[in-house]
C-alpha cells in the first residue's frame, strides 16, 4: 500500500502456518507504518474508506466493551498494541483499570493524551505493572516480530483465571480467496504471520492455552473488501465491495465459521 514493494508469503509444509518470508529487518519495519493512510495509527478520516473505518470502529467499541464485561468481572486490562487509544479510553469510561502498550511514537502520544495514562513502549516495562485479568490484542498478534517470546511475556502478566482476547484476519475466508494476492488483510510486510483457525489453535496450544470461544467480526469483510478493490483495480468499487463482503459472511455461515476476521477468547 505504501511502498509498492512486493513480498512473498511462505507456508510451512508441516503445520500449514503462513508467514511473510523474507521480511524486513525489525529495525526497518517502522517505516511501513509511517503514513496518514495507516488509519489505526493516524486516526484521521482523510477519505471515504478511512471514514468508513472510523464509523465502524465507533460502532464496534460498544460491542467490545460489552464483550470484555462478559469475560471478566475483575476489570483489569492490558491492551497490547493499543494504537491511538480509543479502546482504552472507552474501557476507562466503564471503570476498567487500564494499561496500554504501543511502540509507535505518534500513536502512543495520542493514546497518552486521551487516556491521561502512561502507555508502555518497551516489553521491559511490563515488569512495572500488576497482573491483569484480560489481555487484548486487536489485530496486533500478526504484527509482533518476536512472536513466541513476546507472547510468553504477556502470558506471565495474566492472573490465574485470566484470558487473552485475540482478533486476527482469517485467510481461509471467502474475501481472501476472491482477492487472492490483493487481499488487503495480508497487509505485508506489516503482517508477519497469517492465521487460520487451525493454526491459531496450534499456536495457543504451544503456549499451554486453549480456545474457549470464537466470535466473528462481520464488519471486517466489508472494510477489507473496500481496501482490496482499490489494491486490485486502482479504484474504489463500493458496490462490488459490499457484495463481496456480504458473500464472505454468507460463506462463513456455511463453512466452519471462516469469517474475514475472528476474535479468539483463550485461556487455560
């Protein structure tokens, strides 16, 4: 989207896990986030697609708060990869004790500004916070360079009965099959890993966790289709985006819950 570069996605012959390979050095990854077009950090509705993202985000914030309230009564939370902090701010308003982690400077400054909270920027700082009952990763897990070691550090910050709430794209959805290499949710090289329900289950088992529940994110099919149309054809085809998003959600109903994005609630 930003650089016009092409990147390859490889598949493990043993476990079917997809990963971006080769990928930029960790020190170079930051430049792929530095754009007003990267809306989860920029937080500006500079065009119709970004406006659609912001409207959808405002709608889903209410649903996210309802979801986390149903998962934990302790109301202590770490949002890893909190971006510009809107979710944390919504949690604050519902009496949650919040912690945030965001390595990108501009997004972190915005999160600090709206939450009036210290937002962590380095994993070493995790030792300075208490354990929490819930750790959320909203479309973040796929971005983490040192995935296994970072996840272990996060797991150590969970209370005994604590839960992870992990949202990621699902490459086995209809819109991924339709758009193929133009599917926006591959988002290389920012997305280093590409999950299916099977590989997410394997990943969590590797870390001693199991999936308690899987929840679809139905709006993602429409937003990802909007972006994918632009990537594939160079123009915004709103009608086809809506049709494809609808087909994707309909397909998922009949095909093992394979929605464009899924939320996994996981714990011991």
